[in-house]
């Protein structure tokens, strides 16, 4: 067993997207800051409706998958097929854009607060043109495991092994075998977890800071910063001075060329041009 160390730190930057939604972007703030297969991680967090009320009006996607996870508030969504839904506080949505989807995502506050994440995950070349699909996950479908020292783990996607139990999250079947955990630790709390040695992994604390790595090589990771981990099959994380909450993501790297133009993520420039032509001609979806 080798414990992964903190290899690269990607502080989030404040930016805006969609109709002018203010957000913090760590992965994906430029095209060199990705962790294959993860393309982008956005965190939305605001108590001011002006920061997000314009939402993400109708926009297209092609060539990848997204997981949206809401902590507070909710997200109304609607797509070109006429599907609509309301992603609730504590719930998640898994969308496979595949060959194309055109949708709107409109954040709504609850008790004055809106907070959540959107993660973009690449699709392998052979699956980029598959039909679009999505799945809404209700908050009560997300398993919660209590840790012996008072911490708590929510399993949003993939399969976690915690204290000898194997627990499957509601989202299964992301092409790159993604594990998506939301972990809360009290002061001094610790979380050790086995991860597939072939998967890339990163951690994103959104409250408090954590320390990671094996004893003798611990490094601290600040809040709202993505910490990319070295290869290994085990992760050790501790909240030292303050309680912490963080996302832990792991997935199988694709090792394929990436050409991205805004909401289109393909393997070649020609495929991007095709996506733009298809969108212009109403043939994206
Ligand atoms: Fe979108």
C-alpha cells in the first residue's frame, strides 16, 4: 500500500459564466489545469441573488459528462427534449452530453443561500457521440456513512469501501469509473480511503483546510483549492485545526488528446468545427 502525496495545488479563481453567475473555478480555469479525466470544477456559493439569478440560459454541450451537486438552494433545469426537473438541496444530477444537449440551468436560493458544484468529466473518444442522457438523484438516495470519530461521508458516485463496508453511490456507470465523495470531518478527524491505483485523484476542501499524505510527508491544503494527488492506492486526510468539508474525486485517465472550445470537448479540431457547424444548423442534438 502506498499513500498518495499532495503533488500539485490549484487555487480556485473567481470568474463568471453563463448569464453572469459568479463562481470559483479550480480545474479548468485554463486548459493546462485539468486532471484527466476531470476537465473542470466550479463551485457556486452566494447569499446574494444578483450573483447567480441570471443563471445559465439555453446553452449546448457535446463530448463529456457533468455531475452537479447542490449543497444549498436548488437548480431548475430544462432541455431540448422537453425534460425538466428541479435539482434539490443535497441532491445531484448526472448528465451525459454525448453528441449533444441544449439545456438551461437556473439556480434558485433557499433560505437566502445558493451553494453547489459542477464537475465536468471527459468521455472516451468512442463514446463522445452517444445519445444524451441524464439522471436526477434525490438527496435521500445518497448514502451517508458516519465515521467513528464523528466525521461523515456522502457517496455521490462510484463505490466506496469504508470500515469494511462496500457502499455504492446512486450514480454508477460514468464512463471513467468516477468516485465522488463529500466528506465532513470534525477537528482532529481523519479519513483514510483506498482508491484504484490506476485512477487520478484530487481533493477540494470547501470549508476549512486539511492535511494530506503519509506521516512524514504531510502537506496542508487550503479551502477552495484543488489538491492533485500522486499515484498510490491509499488516501489519508486529516482536519487538524478546524472542522473541514471536502470533495474527493478519482477517475480513470483517458490519455487522449483534448480539444475544447467552450462547451464542446472533442479529440480533434475538425470535430470541434463539426460541433459548431452542427449547432449552427440545428443538428447538434
Ligand atoms: Fe450546462
